[in-house]
C-alpha cells in the first residue's frame, strides 16, 4: 500500500468522519444479531475484516442480500472465507458473505456450472452487473462452516467498491442491532525500556500493577525510569448479549495531557493486514499466546489507522521532571476505560539485566541482507522485518538455521540450498521444508533449490517419495447404492501435502468438495451423471512433488424408484 509515513504524524488526533449510509442495509440474517468477532479484532497475521455473526451454533440459516445490487464475485476456497459471495450495491459499497454452506438458486446454478467448466473445486468468478442481479432481502445462500472457520457462523464484511478497503460495519446502522453498555477490559499494562533505558531497575519489560479508583478509573504502579520507554496493553471488549471477547475500537494515549498515540478501527486495506504483527508484542504472543498491543513504534510502519506524534508514542523520561501517562480504551458506543501511570526519573543501577546478545549478524530494516554458509543461504529484501535486530544464523547437519519464529516477518524472504548428493531421478521429489516437514513451494534448477517463506526457523531439503492416501468412508465396491445420496473419502499426505485431487464417474470429471478441517472430499450424487446399473468411479490425488494415488471402484445404481 502506498502512502507516506508522514501521514502518521499530525495533531490534533482527529479521524475524518465519513458519512456512511445508515438506512440502506438490512441485516444479513433473520435472527437477532450477535457477534462472535468484531471489526479490527486481532487475529493470526491479520486484523479481522468484518463481523462474525453467530448462527445459533448450526449451519443452514438463510443468508440475505443486505440491499439491491449484483453478485460481482464468487470465490470457493478450501481456506480463508471458504464459500464466499460478494454483492456490489449502487451506493458504492460491496457486501461480503463468507463460510457459506452453499449458495442457492441462480447463484448456485452459476457456481456449479463453473465447477464443471473449470473441472475444479477451488474457483473464483468475477461477474458483470447484469449477470446475477439480486434484490434486498433475497436469499443468496445458507450459512455454514467452510474454509478456515472454527465453527458455524457467517463472516460479514462491507467494502468500498472502488478501493476495496474494508470498513467497520458498525458505521452502516448496525449499531442499533447491538446493545453495549460495558467498558472495555484492560487486563494488563506493560512498560518497555527502549534504547538501553532502565525501568524500575530492569532492562526487560515489566507488568504494572493496577488499582481501581473510586471514580472507576485505574491507577498503575509508579514507573521509575531513565531514557526512552514505551507502553503496551492487553485489552478486550464485551457487549451485553454475545459474551465473546472482541477487539477494542479506539485506543488513545496522553503524555502530560497531550495526546501522543492513537488508533481506531474504522477502515483499512488488505495490504495493511499483516501489520497486526508489528502492532503487538509478537515475541510475547508466540511464547505465551497473549496479544499485548504496543502503544509506540520503534520503527515507523505503514498502518494507516495509527496517528501519532513525532516521537511515535515513545515517552522520554528526563531528570527533575515528574510526568503522567494516560491510556484510554473505548468502544464504538463511548464506554471508556482509563488508566493513569505516574512516571518519575530514576538513575538507579539495573538489577534485572537485558538478555545477552550472542549473534554476530545484524538486520537493518531498510537494507537488503544476505547470509551464506557452506551450500545454503538466505536473502532478506529491505522491508522484510519491522525492527532492526540481531539475527541468529547457522548451517549445520544439512539444515539452515534462521533465528526462530518469535520475530515477525512482513514479506517473503528467500532460502537457497545447493545439493548434488541426490540422484537426478529423485531431485524432483525434494522440497525445502521448515522444521523438517512443512512444505514451502520449491523451485529447482539443476541441483539448486529455492523457496520463499514468511516464518523464520530451520529449513532443509526433504525427500518425499510416498504417495497420498485415499480412504473411502463407506465401501461401495460391487454394491447397489441406489439410495445413497453422497460418497465421502478422507485424503491425506503426510509430507509435502496435497496439491490436487480429481474424481471421475464413468470417465467424466465430477465435483468433489473438500473440507480442510477433516481432510474429507464429498460428492453428492447427481442422477443426470449416473448410469442405470453399473458405474465406475475413479479418484486421483497428487501431492506437491508429483506422487499420485488412485482409488477405483465399481458399483451399481438404479434410478427407478
């Protein structure tokens, strides 16, 4: 995403108040709106792009178009939003409906036709305005649990049709569907010593004690520091009916009464999503699972929701000056939690030392870096990381060790391994795997292998000569199955992973739907594709290095009921 980092720095901290239509859209479900996830919630490697709407813990609820428009895009994926429909509306916005069990009516007819045209389950279609028009309230699909969903629900987004920026659905009148009188909960406040500073005689981050005051605000224990420091919080929000931990809407900080850092979850682009790893204390998250939202930037990063002063939220602690730092966390409805942190200068010798640095390699964020040893190397383009850091790098025992996954990676880096020890016949069965197995898309040129990754760790060549497995859940060989509505298989590959699968009925390609959570493929019988009497079924599954497995069965079917 292109914009100047200078846009981060301005005062006063005022967000542009775009006037969004409040009455154009109806709710996508007929049941009362309850959130299991809200806009901006912190997720692995991304901010949540919309609302997750509860569906009474089941699938099959009718999903409605929220306004007139046309189906502009349909995407069927084994991950992400699964089965997903996009509707573009005349008012300049696009609504998105994800994790569907199925589309319905003309939309489903279009989807099925495309599956068979492209002979693939994973498909993506971009449509013109006149192809699939819809009206407000029209049922477009049934709610489900497809893709990366962890339970039945409807993922619902609103985007700007021109820019494709996602926008908080709360602005479009859906606030009237949600009752919220609860303050956000700030469970912890951390203070970080920066640039060789000391906090309460520690060189390491510290958790501050919080005391509830009579006026409902919180007072943190005193910070005694010298040099530059920063703060971080763990915070969640609840509404009155959903009882789910949701993300907070607005965070503002003030140093001696002057606002110095702020972010509010209004709108952002998909290019910004991965900056969630820069916003949080990523190392703590990887070690403990706790997401601490940092209220400062050591190095500027281009997340447009952040507005800050020239110090990027960093607090300078100077001699002879007592200071006050305040954190305010609020939701869309104005419920606010406030924490005051008293700060004073202290030059006392640290008792808790910083962790020793043993690495002899150093990464500069804004410069390319290349490290090589023996037959292996790694290349980091400028901008791969968020902050400068000392990198642990080594090659031993046919493995390249590239730090560990407690440091977040923003964009791909490249691993190169040269190895001529394998015979030519096996080289196409090799891939660069992370931690001994995880597949990374690998390109081979002779005896040189390259792969890209967004996660640090140890990498090496992995040989995969084992074909995937195909297991039918209910045997059909030489059986009459006239009343059976569907057929299911579990397909799996223990090494490089499945690249493709195809099913054929009497020599013609048929659709099998894949569910990544169960590794199950399912075909629902279509009488028009079946023969009276004998039928032949064939399944072929191929992994990422070309190993294939085939399942064949002969069964009988009568269409005379």
